[in-house]
C-alpha cells in the first residue's frame, strides 16, 4: 500500500518524542480527575450536584472529538500538517484555562472554565490517536499507542502528586481556594503548551500521496463537513468497533464512578469524615487520595511498554481482559480498606488496567479501520467513551441516592462490578491483525 511504502520504522526515541505532547494533555486530565470535584466541594457544591457539574467532559468529548477527527482527515497544510494544527489550538486553550481556574470565585465560574478546559483537551487529544496510525508502520502501532499510555501515566502522576506536595509548599488560602491549587494548575498550564510544542518541533508529519491529496481536495474544507462525515462513518462502522462500544459502556461508566467518589471514599474508610463534618481532615484525605491516584499512574507508566510487548505476542483482547479483571478486583477492595497505606496495593490493579485502557483497545480496532478515516473513527471511539460518561452523569446521582445509600464507598464497589462485566464482554471482540500485508480476523475461538 502507498501509505506503507512511505512509512519507515522509527527509533524508540523518535516514538517517545512524537508522544511527549500527550504528557501535557494528560497532566490537565489528571487535574480534572482528582482536583476538580474537591474544588467543587470547597466552593459549596452538594453531593448530588457533582455529577451534573462534571457534565463538561462527556458533552465536549461527545461533540468535539469526532468533529475534530473528521476535519483533520480533510486537512493538509505543507507548513502546519494534518493533525498538528489541532494539537496546537487545543494546547493553547488548555493552558489558558488551567491558568485561570484557580481564580474561580464561585461554583459556576469553576464549572464554566471546566467546559472550556475540556474543549481544549478534546481538541488536542483526538488527533494524537490518528497521528500514531498515520505515522507508524503496523508493527510499531502497538508501541506507539502504549507510549501514549506511558505518558498518560506520567502526566497524571505529576498532576496527582502535585495535589499532595503543593499543600506543604503553598499553605493558606488565596481568594476562594487553597493556595496549593494555584501551584498545581499553573504547572499544568506550562506543561500543556510546552510538551505539545516539543512534539510538533521534533516530529514531521507524512505528506499525503497525490491520490490522497486529490481525495482531500475533492470536497472543500468546511465546518459543516463533520455533520455529513460523522453520521456516514457511524453507519459504515466496522463490527469490531460496535463490540468495543459495548465493553466501553461498562468500563467508562465505572471509571467515572471511581473518579467522582475516590476522595470521599478514602475520607470515610480511613478518616471517617465528610467534607461537612471535618473540612480540615477532608482536605487531608483529598491530598492522600492524590498520592494514591499518583501511584496508580506510576504503575501505568511502569507497565505500559510491557503490555505493548504482551499484545504483540498474544491477542490484545486477552491482555485487556486480564487488565480489566485486575482493575475490578482493586476497586472491590478499595472502599473496605482502613489502612491508608494498603490503598496503594488495591489501586495497583487499576494502574495496570489504566495502562491497557489508554492503548490496547486502539490496537484491537485499528486494523479494521480504513486509513483515510483514521481521524473520524478515533473520534467516534471517543464518543464510545463519553456516551457512558454522559449516561453516568445523568443517572448516577439517582442510583447513588436510592440504591447505594449515598455512600461513596458503595459507588467504588459498584465500579468494580462493572469492570468485571466489561472484562467478560472483551472476550467477544474479534480482532483484526495485519500479518504480512494480509488482514487476518482473529477471534481467539470466541
């Protein structure tokens, strides 16, 4: 194939350089996971308001990533490239929002900035998945996706550890929030734009062939293009992506349950406090949860490349199944642990699972996706992520109140059960692998 003739294997350092920008994007995402809900608590949010206040992530991801993907498929600039313009715009938006976020003086100001921050993250993140598929030969795509998993772990580690370290360095309150919030978010603003700039500087994009350029130019670039292209791509979506969508329904619903409730679960299981009963101890629990979540991200970047090797040796779906089981067991144990140090043991399973979630599913489906639609289909995969998150945001407040006793520890247990269901559903996925230029369907006997 023409695109394969133009590609050459890259060195390990080249693959690292092209993915450095993912570090900054994921630092920002790590702050959203671990800092935003506690900030909402500090600004006076009620527990049942938290899911709706976190609506920004699902909604912006639902619309922005497939739109950006479709636009990037039809973009080519000899100076700026195909995917890079979107990296840059998204990184600039993220940096501005991260800088402004600590100055939030009210709950709704914080929520509004979160919408803009998520829009920037989604604009930058989606083209990165397509960038890997564009740039790497088939044998290196697993390594490329897991390099993103590595930087996911590294970026989120720094974000979560900053929530533990900065309270010691920056004490007191500035405006409506603790001073340490400023340090964490200002560092994120620098990382977001700096790392994306590095990847853009070190990694050229592959120019389209004459045939590809002709296809790009066939339809004039228009902001209305995605509203035609995305529905068409969904109608023609490969079966493997529908199978992945079912896995993602349970997997990502579970993760949102954990992220929203982890700090409050730790506060109850270890310190037996709530944000209202003892704000000082609750802030201590938030800081400790940041350290625990930092640890699972350390596990993520320590195991990411090992999972890439395993996925090359065996069926990727089997690797992902085992990782989901480990994550589910960790979540089931997490809310029952009173010793704060043992939380690190329980969350290690999720660290391995998170390493897989950030890379292995893309390897499972990329062989079944037409190359001229990498961008739009990577965006649609993100729709599969955010639709469960949107469902969770709209439904989990009711479930938590009426079925789980409004107890965040039960929410984490519920998340563990959902991950085990996702593991079973992963076994039904039929993978496409490219072997010697031929596309082979591998179902693993299922």
